[in-house]
């Protein structure tokens, strides 16, 4: 039986202190060979990367970014009326 996977969250920026730190982060995530997380370098920004994940995968991805001196930057919004 095939269980459909939930959609990815939108692409989100991850920022790092150096280009080297960003590149190490990209390398570590790429070696995990998971279909739950996607990362790619941010064009025109040597210390930035685009990241997205399936629900339930943020904490692990954030831990990897933090271990490389990075942070994932996103804003949380609540629907109006809540």
C-alpha cells in the first residue's frame, strides 16, 4: 500500500556566518539521502541556502543548520480571527 507523503513547506532561507559553513551544511544534508528535506545554494548569496522540509522534519534540519553556525529564517502567521 502506498501512503501519500504530505507536501513540503515553502522554500525558506537559511543563513550562515561564512560560505564555507553554508557549503558544509549543504554537503551534510545531501549525504543523508532523504526525500523529506531539500536544500540548495541561494543564487547570488554566498552565505545563504534555500531549504524546505516535509512536516515533522524541521527540528532535525534546524539542528544541522545550527551545528554549522546557521539559522533558518521564517515567520509564523496565524489565520485572522484566531
